[in-house]
C-alpha cells in the first residue's frame, strides 16, 4: 500500500480520468445518457457518478476514492455536512422501536440527535461513559441496532476503547459508527479496529481550510449503499465546487496533520504546567488518564485540546478574549488556530441541563492551526499569565 501522502495525491486518478492535472469541476446538476438502457442502469447505480448530482457526481467520487483508501475501507461517500453524514446513516440503520447507544461526551449535534431527535422519532437511546467499556455492554438490549462512538471526544478528549466496543457490538450483530473527525485517518483508522462505518465532519481537518462544509462516510460498499438510498431522499448533496475544494484540501492532509499534532502537544505541555489552568485535556499527555489506550489505537494525538479553568465561564471567556492568534470561532481543523467556549456554543442544540451534564463551564476548546509552535505557545502562555 502506498504512503499516506501518495494516497492523498493519487488515489482518485482512475475515478474520472482526464488529461487535466487538476481535476475539472463538474458543475452540473445532471448527466445525459446515451440510450434508454444506460439511463435505466445509471438510475439505480448506488453511489454512481454520472446520472444526477444528488445521486453522485465525479467530484464526489474522487473525494470518496481518497477517503476510502485513507480509512482502509471498501468504499466511501460524501454528504453536505458532517451532520448530514450522521443523520443519513442513522436514518438508514434504525427505525421506530429500535435502541441506539452513544456517548455522554460527544459533539453537541451528535448529543442532540441522541437526546432529542431520535427519541422524538420513537427510537430509544442510552448515553454512557465512554471511558467504561462495561457501560456499553450493560447498555446493550435486544433492540439495540447501532452504537455511536467518538474518540477522542469533542471537547473533553476522552478516549473510547474502540476495538473493545466494536467487538462487543459485533458479537451482538450491532454495527458501530465512529466519528473520526478529531483523529483523522492519519492518526487513527477505526475500520482497522473493527468499526463498521467511519464518519467525519470533513468541514474540519479533511478539508482543512475553513472554507467548505462537508461530510464523509467510509465503510463496506453494501452498508454504504443502504445509506446512499436514504441520502437520495434526504438530499444532503455536496455541491461539486465544494467537493473539488475538499479534494484539494485532502491533498495536503498528511502534511497538515503532522503540524497539528506537534502544535497540539506543544500547547498541551505548556499549559499543563501553568498555575492558572486547572487541567488540560489532551490524550498525548502522559498525565491523561487514558494516555496508554490512546497511544495503542492512535499514531498521533491531533491539534485539539481542552483547557479547564477553575474560575468557570468568566475566566474561560477572558482567556479567549486575550488570545492573539486563535480567533473565537465554532470550528476547528483549519490551518488557523480557533478557540471556543463549548458551553456557550451548544445552546442552540442542547438544553442548559444537557450542556451542564456534558461539559464543564470553565472549559475552553483550543484547536491548534498550523502556525509556528513558538508563536502559539507564547500567545497562550501570555493569555494564561493574565488570567492569574
Ligand atoms: N463531529 C464533530 C466531532 C464535530 O466537531 C462536528 C462539528 O463541529 C461535527 C461532527 C458536525 O459536522 P458539521 O459541522 O460538518 O455538520
């Protein structure tokens, strides 16, 4: 198998061959068929690329080819956002009367799907402490049809024993879906650990430039075909230009992730020794309670860290306001550092009680960009000094 940087530059070459070195943008809503038979065939081809753009487009297929090879899965597909990837897959895999298991520490949108959307549709859910594999086992019922994991989790950077949980679910014929947004396939490959479907907010590291909203799913072709069938109905189609931009971002993913990993570790180390900081959540720190497990299933620890201030919201907010490089923003995974107060950001999706149960009020999520490490470290230390 070629190396990661070779994959991101070349894996899409055979998908829609052209003499153009940079792939063309197929800015079209539909494709013409040669005859009735070809039209009928294309209309039912799962994850096709030249029938109707809501069904698939060459720009989607090129991204999918790269992601599938990076994640070491048979196939992949793209959606209009990470949330579209999650909800389309969940709608494909569960029905009223079923049961879904998720994590207590998870991205706010995923939490809202578990706590609000699915129960409204007649699907029962249980959220568990992801650091306790037995809690997943205890939550399994004969009606369980899906297990959702996210490791490291947003924003507490808690680790799930992905291999153990996926194995447990598989023993009960229950598929597992893993949100691999924080780790990226460069640092962790959930399919190699037994996960059935891997998904990403491609808005983050995969695209990497904060200029596209997109999602991807990777897994076995037959499972993705079921998701694609529902995707035709939900219509969460990624525009061809955005798919093209995503492919362009993917080209440099391995280079960027290397720097994100280095910056994340440098910031976590510097802040963990600062007296203004109560706790740094970063799986690459030897002091992280699950560092050993993280090191077993990850080859790098990413660019996101959680910085907990004892003083609650006011201290966290003042720290955010003092940062020179990391701008206050809801996203992460781009070349520019971004920071946010998760308890404020998730008010649109979760109730105050749901937020209080999932995230400390004094937590800042800092996503290191690809700037020079010395500049980022000096900046956060100056902001932390002023918090004393
Ligand atoms: N998963 C994680 C870990 C996220 O951080 C986000 C967004 O912040 C999502 C999923 C949702 O992705 P999107 O915003 O692309 O819909």
